[in-house]
């Protein structure tokens, strides 16, 4: 038996007990006549003590020469600690060591195994197994486990059945690029790894499974933006005989359950706003509503004056930044530079200081008098002391720019508090999205999303205006889940495929099995999928999903620890009936 | 709202309530003046009633023409059933229908959706979504969910953390053939899908995770024998600071927990036998011990008589088949034909009838007298009325043949009861296994398995005799789990790689990251992995794992429902820097 207790377990009541501990040496403090060692394992740190009076001389000498991260086993007696350490749970005691066994030696690690390490991102990824020893990473992984356990508990209690769907499936042209897997047994053919179990969960509904969920890996071969992974995890759910309202209730319940069990936070009923409203109020379909700064549209009150920039704009829109009227000219100039950065892309910014004395000072005083500006303040909800920032131009672009500014100001003002949670539903998404490059429409959610009742007729005349039974769950400015009520009849699905530019043959080849299935009695159904990596990061009050994944890949899709992907023997390729084409 | 209750929910106390139900039409019985419909969903069946007296005429007519598997919604009143049906939980009531909506029409399914269907395996696989509507398949999937929930509950309560390891990893030459995934972003390089998360779980131990588990898909590109799947699910576990004893205790606990929670069965402490003992007593390293028929070795008592077949044999070994002394000559001849089948491969079989009157009648009476045969009876544990079956020849082959006969006789005698559970541990497996074709040794478990203490020195002189700290959990004649204590120091691992025929360069290229990791303080560790598909099938009292997988593949690795794998566009291959080589 390697240990009687873990390194996080011993307390005052254990004093005088004989114990065996195993772990890693975290720190050695050598005072000559006495040596203290911090012994670490997953559960905590226990102080070991060796001293001239009570410890065998050889043992004391040995203790002095133990290196960091050496794995040892000790036997000894729990004693009271002279100077208690209230910072750690085992701080009331220490273990007077009688026997010591080195279980494994350790080279000096390439970075320090401490909460604040000296290791850079690259080094930590290469030696991820050492990085995981550090509390921040280790605790994130444990946190993730707790979240998935609670997800399963909640859904299982609600009669959901976790069903494993296959990983070796068929490539579909819709959506992102697939990862492919050549088949050895079926020459010249390929499997694809699933981008999501979408069609399988719909088939499970046709199969009468009624309530399905799965925590499952999904794959997308996309050029990786920061904080995207080629393999990611989804909480995938589907229900039969439901309307949108049923789904929103169940998954609001799940989110509430997690916030309560994991974060100890009770939240009120989730607000629901339409996609159009979200775009108008926040310039964003995943608004962060932990803070205000809602958009005020100024067209009616700011246009038709002498200011041609506004007059020629499709949209004039502003936000009131709390307490920023005190910004100096220089600070405001820097802010204007910020919105003009290519990443934001505004041409300029108009500002209005709503001074504490009730007067206004703006960059467009030439065109607008105090009365005009008071109307702006009213439209943006500005209070004395606020700075009104106004952008103008083409509607969608201007909204996106002001949304970026709104988020930036919230960050600067410390309004995006990691331990505050403001979930909401965004509903009534458009069914189709115009691809401006090709001037064709594609499914905003996916091709199985049902249009709002009665709107299918509009698909021919006004495709862009058709709304879908589609919804996103947004938490703190992130889309953590999204879903829809699905089309469950073959006729509507055929119409959708037509509008998405599939020929009947293409539709049949790609989704024939789903269309076939719909002929045999498909129930009304709908579902949702949560991005687990993101959800866990947000619940954990952090930004980077990579910190919640045990072995993440870098932006080139490489695992730098195991050095994958890698070259392959000719022999193996031959068996798979492929050759390189470089 | 599509339903107020499910089809499995209504009971006598609901009588007089207005309810809304949705589901599939399972059966329509039209008696002219009255129509009964069985409405089915995942939860059960509820009888609907329409009659001349109480139902609107149009509705009654409509009910008569509804086809099987049509999806409908009904509103009505729960009423007492005239003739109760005690076979179903809702049998006390029926629903008098007031309103009916057809939610989706259904074509006639290609096979009947009943417990005993007229659909053959191929048809059921092609229309798996319809097959899943059948109780036997649906209940198996729900059963699987219950098992995984209990596994997670037990392990989580024991402080295990579920950590997701990557699916896009690196190919290793060891073990079975990998599925490969060409990388688009890393030209000419490939990921591999994991055969198991073996190295990652060991790295998690180096990382101090202490207790890891994961229910995870694994992939092997092997020629598929019956009831093997290219993708399968493993309960993968690893622990640090443990000896074999710790692991056996924890996972005996898990198995006991499952048997109790899932099957309601309490089992005694699991027997433990060594690999050598299992081979000698059962001719098999995964013995079914629900019944006896242990091997009796007869060399000492049956050799050195006049019977040359036995005299020249390396092993003479028999079993006592209970109650089979009454077999006729014809039955015994058929049994001899059975052991001579190519699948078994014996050259012949000697038999001894232990008659009820205490006398013996054998096929070798010419060479052995009653006293000799009494010794055989003693060695095989035969009782009056038993048939002793004896095989002889080369040890390993003869054992395998007798094992096959033992299982066959147990099946014929009904001794392999699906609801009886007899788990055991088989321990002390050989470290290495001789590949007779190439005359080289390879790892019996895997290359990270630790030899028994003190035996590493034998690797040079007697490699085949070295035992490993490796163990299998066997249930009802199936290996449901297997694992080992791992090598945790770089030196031993290097010795192992050498004996497995890796050059230091090959070892470094394939496992360099693991060898590197071992330099930074690897704790002693070990683990186990369970084949979930098999485990669930056995707990479910069934033989075929395919029946516990929602969307299985056939023996050519094809998913016949979605028709995968499939051909791929040239364009896609080009992006992946590969071309076909047919």
C-alpha cells in the first residue's frame, strides 16, 4: 500500500497517528538542523519534517538532497505544527518522517510547477503532463468533470437517454470541412468524422427514443482561429413531441441547475429577445447583458441636420459609456484610434460628453445644439457623467463596430465580471443567411431547421426575411448553446433542400436516409447542442477554452506534446489504397 | 404542448381526467361500431377508443383508416376499461378520443415493429431507426445508458475524474492497425484514431491526476470477426500510487456495484486464479465458472499403458459431463464428429460412461480396466451418470479443444444461464507472447506492462516464463476488463522496448514523449479497461454486442443505413494532399 492518506487529508484530529504518504516534492527548505518538505499530490500539500533531534542522521542528510518533483513515499507520525499555516487545509499538522523511499527520481522540470509558472504557452503545451500538475490546470479539469457529471445527472433525471452515435460516418458537403478516414476494407471509399451527430439524433427521434442526449466529440477541419479546436466536445440533445417552449424550459432548467450546483448562483428566469432585437440593441446575436450600454438609434434625431456624415448613413447609433465623460481629449483620441483599427473598422467616432453640470460637449457642436444632444442622451439612456459614443454607416457593419466598442468599454470598466452570470435566450433567428460572395442563401443554423409556421411561403419571394424556430442560449456574451425545432416532414425538407441549392439527386445522395426515414412516421422534434469546452470555461470564470482541455491542439491543429500529425509508412498508405499528392 | 402524459403513464386514478397523448399507431382494431387503437411511445402503450355512441361520426371514420406507425396526437378523457389488460401497466384504462390530429403519415414499414419482428438482420440494419422503435432494441439502449450512469456514479464517488483525451493522435506500429486521418493543414502528415487512450492516461498519471477514467470510443482497423466493431467503447481507468491489489479491489467494487444496481444480484468475493491455473483447469484464460466440468489431467494415470495415442501425447485431459452417461452410441458419435470439426480440430475423443450402477464403459476398454477408469473419474470429478470426455495431444491445442467441448456441453445442458453471474480475476499473465510465425515475442497486454518484481532478469534467458502484473476480469466466459501495473521508470521501459524488437530510435520516435515524461517524476501507476459493449451485453443477459449499439457496422465495416464509407470528391482529396491508389 503506497499511502494511508492523501496529501490533502490530515488534520489536527490525526495527531499522533502513524501514516504513509506518497507524492511529489514541491519544495525543500533546509535550515541545517531541520528540513521541511512540502509533499504534493492531487488532493493537497502536507508538510514533512526531518530534524536533528528526532530524525535518523542518514535520513536527514537524504532529505537535504532531494530534488523538486522527485516522487517519494514516507512513513511517519502526524504531529502538531509549531507555527500553523492557515492558508492550507493541512496547515495545523506536519508529518515527522521515520522512513523515506524514493519511488522515482525527477529531472529538473522545464518550468516551475507552481500556480504562477515561469513557463510560456509553447513550453507548457509541449510538457502538458507537467502543466497538468499545476493547480490552475488540474482544477480546471476537475471542474470540467464536475460539470459533465451534473449535466448527466440533470438530463438523466429528466428521462433523457445517453445514446452513443457513430464516429465513422459519411461526409456531407454542408457546413464546415470534414475530417476524412480512408477505408481499407472498402477500397477507394472514405468515412468522415462527425461535425455533430445531427442526423443520428434526428433518426433516434424517428426511432422513438423520445429524449436523447450525448456528451460527444465533434470534428471540424477548419482553419483555426484562436481558441478553436479541430476536435471539440458538445452536449448534444434532442426531444420528440416538443415545441420551442418545451425545449427552452428544459435547457433553461439545465443551465440553472449548473449555475446552482457548480457556481452556487441562483438566477432569475432567463430573458428572451429576438434576433432582430438583439442586433438592434446590442449589435450582436450573443449579447453580454451583465451590463447595460444598450444601443440608442439616432437616425430620427441626428439626421437631416447639416452633418453630412450622418445624413448619408444608413444607421446612426450610439451608446452611453458610464462615467466616461471625464475622459481627456487624449483618451478620447485614443478611443477613436481604437475604433478605427482594422479589426473594428469604423471610419470615425462622434462623442458627446454629458457633463456633471448637465451640459453637453461634443465633437459635433458645430451641427447640434444642447437640445439636440439632450435627445441623444435620452435615446442612449445616458446619465450625467457618461460619454456618448456614436458610430454611423451601413447598418450591419455599424452595429458590429459599436458592439465591439461596447464590449471593449465594458472590459475597461470592469463590467464583465467573471463570477456574475447573465444568461438569455435569443430566439427567432433568420432561417437563411445570404452569402455575399456567392449571392446564395445557406442555412443559418442547419438545413433541418424548421421555418416559423406560415412563413414557408415567403421562401420564394423574400428568403432573407423568413424566420426559423431557432434559438441560442447566450451566457456572458458567448453562445453556449444553439438549436432549433426540426423539419419533420419530407415535403418541407425537400423545399428547404431546393432553396439551399441541392438538386434532388444531391439531396438524395447526401441525406437520402434521413428523407427516407421521414416517410415512416417522424414525430415533431427539436433539440439543442451546447459547446461544452466554452460552457465550462465560462462557468469557471475564464476566457480560454484551451485551459479546460487536457491535451489541446495548437492553431495549426498540431499536438505538440506527442508531435501529431506525423508521417506515415508507405506500407500503411498502400493498405489504405491512397498515396500522397504533395 | 403535444402531450399532457406519455403513453406509459395513465392509471386508474387518472379516470375522468382530460388528457393529450402523442405517439405512433401500433395497432388498429376495427369492430365497425367501435375502433380501438394502441398508441405507442417510448414509455408504453395506451389504448384509445372511438365508438358510435360517444364519438363524432367523422372522427370514428377517420380512426378506421389510420395506418400503422402514423404519428398522431389525441385529446380525450381517461375512462375505465371494460375488459382490463393485466399485461400492460396502462391496462386498467383507455382514452375516449374527442380530437385527433395526424402529426405525420407513415408508409408501411419494411418489417413489423413488434418484439418478434419478421425483419431479417440486413433489413433491420438498413432501417435501424425503425428497428430502434422495437422494445428489445430500445430497451437495450436504455439499459446501456443505465449502466454508464452507474459506472460514472461509482467512479466519481471514488474520486475518479473523467478526463477527455484526444481522438486525433499519432499512429503507433504496436498492436492492431490504426485508422488514419490525413491532415489538410500539415501536408502529407496523418493523425491516427486511438486504439485506446493508453499513453494519455499514463501521462495523466505523470501529471498527478491520480485517478482517471473515461468512457470513450476506440478504433481498430481489423478484419472484423463476427461481433467485433471497428469502433467500440471502453471504460478506461488509471490510478497512481497503487499496487495490483488496490486496482482489483476498486474494480471488483465497480463490478459488484453494477451487478447490484443493474441486475439486483449480490455476488461473493471474486475468485482469483492465475493464468497458468486457468489454462490448466479450463483450457482458457477467460473461463466460464457458472458451472464445473473442470479439467482433470490424466497423464500420470492414463499413460504408459498399451494405448499409444495417449502415450505419445504431451497432454491427456478430460472433463466429466454431468448426466451424459445416458448418451446413446449415436449421440456420442455425433459428439466425436463435433470435436473433429475444423473449428475445434481434435483428432478424436475417448469417452467413459460412469454408469448409475457404478461400472464404467469406455471406448478404450481394451487398454484400461475398471480400476484405471475409476481413477479417471476421480481425476475429473465424475459422478455416477456422468460422461467423461478425454482429449489428448499437444498441450495448448488440446486444452483449447477441450475448452471448446466444455463450453458446448454447458450450452447444451443449459448451464450457461444468462441471469447467473460468475465473475473472477485471472492474474499473473505472461509478460510476453511468442508469435510462432515470426518466432519473436510481443507484449501480451501492451508494451507498458510491468513484469513481476524480480523477474526482469529472466527476460534474456527465459522470456516466455516472465509473468506480468497483469490481470483480466472475466464474467461468464468473457473477458470484460483487462489491465496491468505499468512500468513507471525509463530504464525498465527501455529494456522492454528492446525485448519487443524496437530499436532505440524507433522507441524514441513512437513513444519518445512517454519516455521523456517518465524522467520528470512518474508515480507508480496501473489501470484497467473494460469493453463496455460486451459488458452491457452480458449484464443484459445477451450474447450479441450489436444489439446494444444504436448504429452498428456490419462485418465489412459498413454502416448500411447511411451507406458509409462512401466515395469522395476529387476536390476534397486534393485539399488533403492525397489521391487514390487503387
